[in-house]
C-alpha cells in the first residue's frame, strides 16, 4: 500500500491566527469539506487538546459519523485530530509567510485504520482503502481552496 500519507499547502492572505480560527471551528467543516458535511462539539468541548467532536460524512453510497479527538490546538500554529480509535490523523499547520499564512493540510491513514477497513469490508478491503486514499488526496486540494476563499473573503 502506498500513499498512506499526503500533504499539500496553500498561501492565504490572512494572519495565522485568523486561519487557525477558521480551521479550528469544526462546526464550519461542511463549508469546505467534500465529504464531511457537518461537525459538532461533544458536550463541554471547547476545542482544546483532548476534546471530542463528531463529524457526519456523506457519500452517494453511504453516510456515517465519526468521533474525533483533538490532538493539537495551538492558535496560529497547528490544529489537528485523530479519527476514532487511532484510524486517521488530520493536522493543519500555519506558518506566517509574507503578509499571509502558508496553510498545510496533512493526512495519514494509520495502521489501525487499515485494520479497521480490512475487518469491516473483508471482501473489498483493498478497493475500499484505495478509494479512501484517493478521496483524501483529491479532497485536500478542494478543502484548501475553499478555506482560502473563506479566509480571504471573511
């Protein structure tokens, strides 16, 4: 299996703090994600490390929800989470560049995620894993473009 990690960057004409505020507001995820259409904080969560949120993912063939745990929450620098029980890692990093911010989105399909998919779809695991890898790789480009538009237009 290849391509279990992927990262892309985009330059955004906004401060690292403004970009962080956008990215870390998981309730806005549906505005930029091609798959995750809605997220909400679990009771008592405020967006700090250890907090949990739930995301609803929608594809033509199915809809599902995941619980995610915040693993990085450093305003203006980094926001990230782990999906489920160590299945997938998503991290957004911000770096000041010129008058803007270089936003990098990093994705990693973790070994427990591969095991989970293989167990859930034993007959089609290889195709399921390949489809998830492809969606993540293509989705990152779309997500970053949407975040740029939102950050730059307010």
